[in-house]
């Protein structure tokens, strides 16, 4: 409990921030002037992916020089704290913080607070609205989404930073560090429970977003209620981030020093620094079938969830064009996701115990394939379901929104409760070199690459057919092919995982 409780609380705080950022970034880019859900595939490809690759190069360099503990403190601090605060870290233990700050000081320092207090209130001055209006009249309609990114470029930067928080802090830093201080036996027992606190955070953060949305609706006297709400939302992000650093400090001073919690050989292994550069790491991973299968799982998830989610958000904007209503719906969506995931977390322990890693890894693609099939069927055969829609007393648009929300909730619940623990367990039997560089490549590049792959498909269809709605049949066919690759990769990795565990005399 001395080790599990603070790890769970850390995950709670990290995911509390990420849920707020995820809901806010969607409201900003989807409801912005001249924008819509069609902007998301282009953002993920031409903004998010270059940012992820650039961070991977920096992270690879840092892990060659500093321990994971130093990098954890440095990178989280860069997202949250001010330059004055960073200059107070003078000890050798905090040298990574100074290095990271020097590399990214002007880009991400106090970004979220600066966006709420400075950038958003001056968006009209910063956005080239007149130029983009002229450009829209000059270029074909297929270029509407790229022009919208340029028109609302500060929102695009916010979207990218929110995505990086999920990839970097959640996947890379937290899970990477947890893997180094947790054995396979502990992981099988406690990894599903780590997510319990995190999904309570989904409920709390969703309610927090809904509460702020209600404040905006009640603030009739404010010149821009949405600007006021951003201050509260970003204040919550920074407060929970400070909590992460405090818990991490507690782990370092009270848990890592206790041999009953972390054996000496585990700490020595965690302090091992890798010596390969980024290019050597890429060549090393290209020759590893084990890592390729892990990357395939992450890429397939990113592509599939992106294909379904963007189609759903296009309908969501049509149903809720007002940012207040959109944000409030997303808050309810996050809270419901947290509640369902809590139930899935409890069920996941039974699945791991009775059926093992292989079955657990197949639940997420099976769940996503089933629910996405229902969503696309409603979209493709809306005429056939018209009597059902009339009997339910709703409209085809609202039914599609509700079914799409259910699809996303069930898919994300399966991901948090089964997919993520399966993926993180797969790293445990690897050597330190494969674990560190493999995780950086899979989580920080593989995840955006998966989303970008789905985005490339959507971009091609948008340019060809003019809209996502017309492209729906083709998206459904691509999704089916992705599901086949995902399931084959999971089965192959299951065999390799069992062999790797057996070679170390461990029970898979």
C-alpha cells in the first residue's frame, strides 16, 4: 500500500489534468470560427506528429545523460512552473530540470496558464482572420481545414500541447517509471487498480468542466465568459500538476529508500542509463519483432479511435454548435467514461486472473469493432432505422450522437482498464535498453503516428469526396482492415510475451 497508493494518486492527478485539457482542446478547435471536426485529422498529422517527433529526440538525448527520476521532474515542471521557480533547482539532482528548461523555455513554460491569461484574450489580434478569409476565396473547398488551422493557430498550439501531455506525462513518464519500480507479479495485481484512482479523476474532472460550463452560462455580465472559464480550467490543471510533483517527491524519499517496497537490484536497474543515440535506437527497434508488435497495437488503436471519433465529433458539433453546450456535454461524457471504466477496472482483474494476458489484449479491439459497427450502421442505414428513431422520440442526429458517445465510452473504458495495462506489462521482461528506447518510440511516436495514419485516410477522403459524411462507407472498410491487423499483432505478441517471461523463470 505504501507504493500502490501514491502511484494511484499520481495517476489520478495526471489524468485529472489531461481530461480537462482534452475536453477544452476539442471545444476550442471544433467550435472556432471557420472550423469544425474536419480540422482534427490535419492537426494530428501536420502539428501533433512533428511535435511528438521533436520531443522524442529531446527525450532520447536526456535519457542518455540523466536518470528517469530527473527527467520526470524536469519535464513535468516545464509544462507547469515559471522560470523563476526553475532557477531555484540548483542541486545536481535537478540538473535535468535546468537542461530541459533551457531547451524549451520559450515554448512550453507556463503554457497553459499563459494561454488562459494572455493568448486567448488577445486571439483576435493574433489570428490572421482577414488573410484566411481572402485565402478561402482563392483555394478550393478541400483546403478549408488547413486554412482553419492557420486562422486559429493559437488554438492549434493548445491542442498540440494538450495531446503531448497525454503522450508524454501519462504514457511515457508515469508508466515508464512505474514499470521500473514494479515487478510483473505486482503489475498483474495492481496495474488495474492504478486506473481506479485515475478514472475517479475522470468523474471529478468531468464534473469540474460541467460546473465551469454552468458558470459561463450564468455569467451574463461578463464580456467573454469562456475566457473567464479558461482561467479556472487551467488553474485546475496547474494545481493537479503540482500534486504530481509532490507525490513523486514523496515516492523518492519514502518509498524508493525502503527495500521492502523497491529491492536494491530494481533501483540499480532503474539507474542504468542508455548510450544509444536516436538513429541507433530507431535501427535497433526496427530489428525487434517484439517492439514492432507493440507499436502495431498502439498504431492500430490510434488509427481506429481517430476514424470513429472524428466522425462522431462532426455530428456532435451539428447537435451542439454553442461552445457552452458542447463543453457541458463533453464534461458529462468524461464523467460517464470514468464511471464505466471503474466497473471495467474491477472486471479486468478477473480477466487477467482467469484468462491471462492474451485474452485481455483482445478485449479492446473486439469491443471497438463491435461498437463502431453499430455506429457506422446507423450512419449508413439511417433510412432503415427511421421507425426506431421515431419510436424513441428523438432525431437521427441525436441518436447518432448518443450511440457515438456510447461507442467512445466503451472503447475508452476497455483501453484504460485492459489495453493500457496489457501494453505496460509487455515492457516489463525487456532489458533496460529496449524498455527505455522502445517505450519512447512506441508511446511518443507510435501513438501520434496511429492517429496521423487515420488522419491521412480521412484527409484523402475529404479531398476526394468533399466531406466526412460522404466518406463514411470507405472509413468503415478501412476500420475493418485495421481490426484484422490489430488482432493478429496481439496474438503474435502474446506468444512472444510468454516466451520472454519463461526465459526469466516468471509466470506470464
